C-alpha cells in the first residue's frame, strides 16, 4: 500500500534526474510539452493542443491518487532546474491485485538522452520495494518504437497485442501490453 501523507510523495533521486511531486504550477509545462503533437500522438489520453485548464485538472486528479492511495505521478526534472518539468512518470496502483500500470512521457526536446528509462527505473524500484507490487505493466500505442525500446531496456516482456483497442486521431490503433513481475525485476538487479 502507498504510505500517503499530507506532504505528498518524497522525491526520487536518480543519477541524472529528480523525480518530484507534481504541483499545479506544472500545468503550463504539462500542457505545452505533453500537448506537443510529437509527444501527444503516442499518449493514450492526451489531446493536442492540450488546454492548460485540462492539465490543471489532470494534475489535481494525480495528486488525489496519492492521497487516496491509488498511485503516484512524479514530475521528471533535471537537477540544474528542479522546478522545470521535462516529463512525468507514474504508477496507477490496483492493490487488491498487487499490480500497477506504468506510464511516462518526456518532452520532445529531451528525447534521446535516456531520461524515460531512467525515470521509469526509479519508479519501478519504488513499486516493487515500497508498494509491495507483484507486477507492473505498461500499455504502448503501436508504432511508438521509442517506448518499446524503453520497456525492453528495463526487462519488460511483450505479453500481447490488443488489436484495434484505442480510438485516437480518427482511427483505431493497436495497443501493446508489456509486463514485468517482481521476480523478473529482482533477477535484473
């Protein structure tokens, strides 16, 4: 279970990143960076353009996840400017089943640096060591080769394809299902 407190989640520090609590002041960056067509086309529920008011509601709902024990979403930032969001990483928890859905995105101008894998690695460790998860899975819109490479790098297994599962950009898309079990994660450590 999440040990939610009033102050919000503690930051996760990786070798190159600070994963910090998502705050309402991040709404403009979320709207601009996640709403960038290059990013949004790979995200299941993000429109482009992305209105700032919708980004504020999204952040508020993710803050509620933490306080209700339903998951965690963290801002991905660089140590040189920890208030400047370059992406987000999250686990949406389903405690009864000891599983969580991993989600992440990184701004297009930060692609190619390995930040998505590094941020995901940090939150996966939290999920398996502190949240008592048995399984973490991720859904990827077919054609998002970069996200598939991130999950491959992290040791996730492609478990299946949900054919014509998602309506986005006026057409149906396949969705790839990746998963990792706690024993598989431990074997990689």
